[in-house]
C-alpha cells in the first residue's frame, strides 16, 4: 500500500482590519496578522486576499474603548491557527 501525503505548510498574512458597519473610524493597530496552515499543493497566494479581519464598532467595550477582531471570511483550503491582535482600540479624534 502506497499513500501519497502532501506536506502541510504554515504561512502568515498581514491585512487591514475593517469595520462591518462600514463606518470611518480609526483603529489601532489597523492590521491583523493571521497565522494559518494549508496543504502545499492547495496554496495559492491570491487566496490570502480572502482573509477578512473585521470588527463590529457597535460592540465596543466603552470602558476600555476596545473591540474584538474576528475573521469574516477564510479561504476554504486554510486552517487558521491565530489572529493577532485579538482586540483593537478605537481611537477618538476631534474635528477642528
């Protein structure tokens, strides 16, 4: 019996965090670093554009001014290991 096994590879992608409410807000940090694994033969660099880190600005913790980061979309051939940061700070700015 002969079984072909494809190697599992680990990758990182850094991408901009967006608000699902589509409001223009300042987020710190503004990018998320996503660590994931996939089969070597299934990996296509363009698939990394399918990682969509999001926040929901309606769910801000008003005591800390922070919001949880979650992935709205993930490529079908990837398994997410971690997303950093786990939460971001909403920066308030005054207009002159």
